[in-house]
C-alpha cells in the first residue's frame, strides 16, 4: 500500500446532482478514509455555503474556482476545444501537474475520456485506454473491460485489456493471480471474430504472468467463471447495461409479486431483511466508479445520477487503486509480457509499442 | 391464421434428453394444439417403446427411421458433409420437400443452422438468416435478433433483421406495428459502428412500413423501450446469455436470503406463491424455441437441455409462426421496403438482392 500524500481532485460540478452530492459523497468518504484530502474544482460561490455545513470536509479541502462546466450532453470534441477552464478539465490538469493523485468526476463520460486521454496521455506501451469496473458474480466479484471506450478493438487492444484487467483485479479485488477470460459466443477454440482468435493465441503463447482461462460466454460473467472478463467496448457496454436492466426487471417482478395479495404482503414484512439483503446485493450504487485504465494517472468516472453514497464509492475506487499503485502493476505486467515474448515471434505490436 | 394441413417434423434424437423429452414434449403439445400431427425422425427401435406409452401421440405420429445422429459437439462443416442420413438432416429435408410445415430440433445449433441454410436456402432478398427469440420486459415481451448466427453484420444485414424481426413480432406477439430499435452503446445519433449508422439511415429514410424508434441501449431491452431489438449475432448472443446468467445470480441471492434465518424461511413459506410467480416469470423454459428466420421454411431450435415442457414450447413457436405465415409477412415487408426505396437512392443492395 502506497501512502497517499497528495489530495484527490473532484470535479465538483459534474453529474446530475452536483455539486451537493459530490460534496456529501466526499464527506462520507472522509469517514471511510481518514486523512484523505480533496481539491474541489468548481464554483466557489456554490461550494462554500455547502462546505460551511460540513466542517470536517471543509477542513480537508481546498477549492479551485471556476464557473465553467461541461454540459452532460456536450460533444467530447467540443468539450476538449472549448472547455479548457471547465471544472472537469482543471481537475484532470491537477492530476497531470502532480497536484492530485487522481480525479473523480460524475460528468459527461465522453468528454472526461477525451480530455483525460489528451491531458494525461496513455501509459507507455498502451495504445487505447479502457473503462473498467467490477460486476457481482456467484463467487464474489469480477472485473470487466472495456465497458464503452472503444467501439471496436484489435487483438493487441484485447491483450492490453487483459493485462490492465489483471492489474485491476489484483489491486481492487486483492487477487494474487486472477483468472482471465475472453468474451465470445462459444467456449470452443474456433468461435468468434478473428481479433478474438488472435488475442487468444497471444494470451496462450506469450501470456507472461497471466492466468488465461480461454473463451467465456455471457452467462459465465455473473457465474464467476473468471475474475477478469476481456471484451471490446461495444459488447462490454451492452452486456453491462443488459445486466442492469435485467436486475431492474426482476426487482419489478418481485415488487409486483410481494404486493399482490394479503399473504404476500405479510411475507414481505416478515422477510424484510431477506428482501433488503437481495436489494443491497443488486444495488449498483455499491459498485459505482469505473476507472479509465491505461492512462498516466488515476481517473474514475462516477455514474452521472450518483447519489452521495454512490459518489463516495467512486472515491473509494480511486483511493484503492492509487494506494495499490495500479499503474505500476500494469507497466510491470507489460514488461513481463515483453520479456516472455521471443523476439522472433510473429506478433510484435506490443514490443513495438514499448520501444 | 393459416390451417396447418402438414405435420411438424421433429428431430427426435437431437438434444441432451432425446428422445424421451422430445416425445414427452410432443405429447404435451398435442394437448395444446389438438389436431397437430408429427413426423418423428429417429431410431424407431428407441422411439416405438416410448410411443407405446403415449397412445395419443402414437396416433398422431409417423416415424422416419434412421440410426444416424449428429453429435452435440460435431463441427457444422462435418455434420453437413457426413450427416446426410442423420435425424436432423432428414427432418430438414422433409420441410424442403413439402412433407412437413416446419422442423424443431434440440440438437447441435451450428449444425442445424448450416444444414437448414444449405437445404432450405434463404428467402428471396435475404442474404443471411438470423436466430430470433423473445425476451421478457417490463411491458411484456420483446423480440431480439440476431442471437448468434452472424458474428458480424453489415448495414444491409441489420436492415433485413429489422424487417424479419418486425414480421416475427407481428406473428409471435400479435403486434400491429412493432417499434424497432437498433442496439447501440448510446442513444445519440452519432454513436457506434459505421454499419449501425448506415442501417439507422436506411431505416429512417426508406423504412417501408417499419416503425423505427432509433438506437437503444442494453438496459432498454428488459425495460421494453422497443418491441424488436436488432443487433449483430455476437452482441445479441452475449446480451441474451448475460441476462440469463444475471437471472440465475439473482435467484441464488434470493435462495440464500430466504433460507438464512428462521424468519426468512417462514416468510418464504408464507410468500411461496409470490416467489413462485417471480420464478415462473424468469423461467427461460417458457420462452424456449428460437427461430432461424430468413429461411425458406420454419426451423425452430430448442435449447439442448430442454425438458418436456420447454420442448413443448418450442413446438408452439413453430406452430404459431407457421399459422401466422411469418415468411409471407417477411417477403411482403421486403417488397414494401423495395417499393418505398427510390430507384435512384444510393443504397441499393436490397433491391439488388430482390432481383
């Protein structure tokens, strides 16, 4: 664990419930992570009255004032060009300039990714950053990436995602040797896109320290067959949202069923603790906070509609990943991969990227 | 509704529980569809003793004897070459030769698709068949395709899927004007692959009689935002299996929660009907039966592990689709699309295919 001497910078104006939920989330996070300090980017006229009601947070924070905010529906390219003084951009700049150990924002995802890529740049050897988060499984939790940063990916991207997912699972889930699976539409070797076949070969033949399980299918994600699920950003995004929607559908079924008759209502009353336990396990707020992995710095995206509890969890993600020094793990894993790949091997793009 | 004068042919040897579950499923289907007749392809030495115990089914069936069976893990190409006398192939042949109105098999999916494509061929104007099935939503049910036949698709394929999904939703769900959505990772117009953009333009500009809603995201599927979800076979397969796995995960959570304490067990006892209602709604057996749409004939794939109840539902899918003459609906919709597309339009591949 690395001691965090720098503050965490928050885009205090990003998200549907900003700045109130951002500050309340930071307040909650202070209880969970004593000693944490914050740099708050946003409109001081709006932040100060809120901080006045939260003395511990006020004591742990400093404000970087700006009135410019990136709208939730702004095009990323416009945000990059015109948002140089926005709360989001100033927050990312603070990480790049070494004034914060990481940034958390609940603002516009596309704008945050575009700005973070331009300002922080990718880690040496990584060509495309990915969005990574955890997902509940029958065995606990797994890590899935990419969740939407890259619509299509080649074999090398998928290999990099595997390396980054491995580092993430070790940092965030505390696993020693995470089992890695490539998402496909069959477990047989000959299934799927060419890029998948090629990535599987690269992982099998030159896997470095990675524990490559092979292909997994959609149902294997919640079944917990592997610890890290590697896929392109299109499939990953659809799968994640499909699971969220399915959870909501089942909750609606349960609500209907347990309010339909006198006895079911009594049962619900008696089984309140059980129903609450199920609801808590399905609560996506507890898994809020997706890292933009592959960048020179810790950048965590909170859901735009996050409440204080959810935002606090996104802060925890940033704190944990920084404390576990995830980016050094990624760089070390890439180097290990490079070492294990014979110079004469046909597949050299990673080595090229590392030069 | 078209009267079904021909029998339905069953691959009696396909699936993990064949032939027992196939025959038991057919027996159940006879109750649901009185007057239905069956042609059973398989080993008469194994089928006759089973039929002896099911007199109504015996009276409604004739056997097409063969001892050859396609293994569940056989490669499709090998099945096509070496399986000419298999129960699966003889069943498909019976449809092609006009001796059955459709085929249902719980056998090897890839082999069934490959054989059906070669023997039945695609409908005029359709280049690639798709796998289509229904999915539960907050508003009832939706239709989703492709669920795994085509790993990658171009804009024209997606347009054809929209037309076929529309016909399927009208036949299977009884909708007058199904709302159609293209699965994407954002609802904004500029999101996603080029093929998606192009397909959206084709649907917007020359939609024929289709009610095109625009892009939908993964969570919109179970939310019931649209009646027909159009996607490539890779994404559709992952999304479907992810939803199945998520359902299993939540059932496991509920089982744990409702058996953990004395009061939760009592609550489960009292709320048994409510819990059963939820379980029934999640029961994938009730939605067993995916059609290979776009072929000259009705070909329905049952889950390989289907029990009798699930197999009976796959039979119902074939019966309903044949009775609603789905393939004529598809041909008419394609013609309507062709008519609405000006000859001078830039996008002509469908017209070419129709020539």
